[in-house]
């Protein structure tokens, strides 16, 4: 039997169809885009999976623009920021602030009350006297610590919801965004990505506050993130999968110095005026990054037993104590 004859025109159409099918298949394959930017002394990174690179680029840029916007609002390193304005003027008179900053400071008051003062947004004077503001730390005199401690305490900050003002009842009070700024920024960046149609992304602030949106391709459990061993940083202590969840870690190895045979870390107990002792690192998994970042510090400061008692049901806490007889473990 003779083979059927195929016209040159039909052959050309078939080739075109095959090419189009190949392009369509490649276009539907997920692409990974990663971008980063510096803000508030941290590096913020966005990883996005999608199929439209132009839309992904636009979403990543918008999220990083949000981090830069918040740098202008919350940075205590920039004299022109709203945060710095409050620190300069609130002891002299009530300062009218933006609705966004008022909501954030109100949340800080609530965190302070619930943590029994272990989280305190007014810790600024202590961070300075210990040398952790723009530095790696140094051992102050006891008199310096005592003097700084008189200017620390969330009860010195007063908020008037009707007037939307903040004022300090003592001169020298300073707010420090270091315990909440990264988590808040990561959450806002995630909100921007959602508004722009992104469904799978990983957003990180200096790798210590991370949010996993959705799940990456071929990993339905979520975004894999490693909690590093606080003693041997090249090793992994635990693996976590983040699917619409956040992870924040506070560790004494992040910023510390040694003096007179002891190690002093930057995680301060605002009630004593001295760096917290007993823990090496605490990691918190929570639905919001602002919560995981904030609560990692009170758990670190107040200790394992307090964390077990006060941990919300939808939080997971990985606790590493500074002792060889108690291994790192998830709190039960």
C-alpha cells in the first residue's frame, strides 16, 4: 500500500503546532524568581514561584518597596523617620503619629503586658549602654546599667487613641524597633504579594524572620527551612516546613561579646537591665511573623517552663538551653 501523501503546507502546520505546544508546556512550568534589598539594617529577600516572569518581577519589586517604605517609618537609625521623631519629641509633648505606627505601638504595649515585661519596646537605653546599638557590645559599669534602667519600662509610654498621640512621662525614654520591626515588615511584604496575586513565596528578613506562603512545586508540605544548631552553626538542629506560617529565631550567638569569663548576648531582660541567661536559641513557628519574632524573645528571657505554660496552641516552639544535659527540642 502506498504511503499517504502529506502536503508541504500540512507538514508546516504540524511543525508549528508542535513548536507552540512545546512553548506552552515550557510557559506553564513554574519559574523561580529571587530578589533582595536592604532596609532597617537587615537584608530582605523574596523568592517567588510563578509562570509569568513580568508579573513576578513586579510583585517582588512592590514587596521590596514596602520594606523600603517601612524603613522610612520605623528605622531608629534615620533621623527623619517617624520613629526617630517620636524618640526625640515624645518626652516634651504628645506627638501625633500615623494610624499605622499607633496600631504598632498599641500592639507593643499588649505584647509587654502578656510577656510580663520580658518584651519591652522601650529597651533602647539599655541597648545603647551595653553597646549593642550600632555595635557588637561591651561591658558597662553597674551604675550605667542602673541609670539606663530608670528610663526603661513600657509603662512610661502613653497612647491616646482619641487624639492618636504618644508621649513619654520620663526624659530619656527611647523606643527600639529591633524586637518587632523585621517581623512586621515581613508580614507587610507578604500582604503586598498576596494583593498582586502571588500564591507561592518565601519572604525573609535577615534569615531570622521568615514567612512561607503556600508551597513550592513538588513539596506540598510547604517551604523547607532549617533551624541551625546553635553550638555548631554548620549543622541543622531541626527542619521545618512553612505553609502559610512563619518562623523566627532569637539566638545568643547572633550578637554577643565575652568579658570577665562570661558571654553576654544582645537579648536583653528589660526588667533587670542585663542580657538574659539560660537559653542559647529559641525558634517560634506562628501564623504571623510579627508574633513569631516578638514571642521568641520572651520565651528566651523567661525560660523553658514559662514558655511551656504561656505558648498559644497554634505556636510551635523549639528551645535550646545553655546546658549539655537538656537537648534542643520542640516544647510539648
